[in-house]
C-alpha cells in the first residue's frame, strides 16, 4: 500500500461508523508518550500535502472551529505559545466598535 493510499484510508475510516470498519479513536505518539485522540468526525478539517521529491506526506487534522471564528456566538479558538500573554497577542483580532468584518 502506498503512502497516499494509506493516508486516504485513514481519513476515510475517520468518517465511517464503527460497524463499517471506521475508527473511533487513534493515538499520537511523541517522545515515547501516547496521546489518545477521540475525534468528532463531523467537525474535522483535513489538509494533506506531499513533497515534490521524496516520500514525506504531511497530514493536518484539526477541529474546523479553529479555522474560522463563530461570529454569531462570539466564539473563537487560538493557539498561543507558552510565555505569551494571550490578551496582548489577540487584542488586534478584535474589531473596533462599529467596524464591519466579513
């Protein structure tokens, strides 16, 4: 099985129910530690890229709510580095009073 086929099968199994061979969970392993992930498939956004030369294939899975703010409910998610004040770094993302945003 090629790299593209393996990744496409993994992504497809995330959307299938358990009775159809789908995945309910998977594990991310980093530095010998395992993190169990229970994705909510309806919210998942997927991005894949591959190198022009070589065998690397990149897959990004993320909650779609992290990509676009929910303006109606005044809710947004942000990734903030350790040691950075989130209020300072995010304040510029808040529109001024009366300012229109699309």
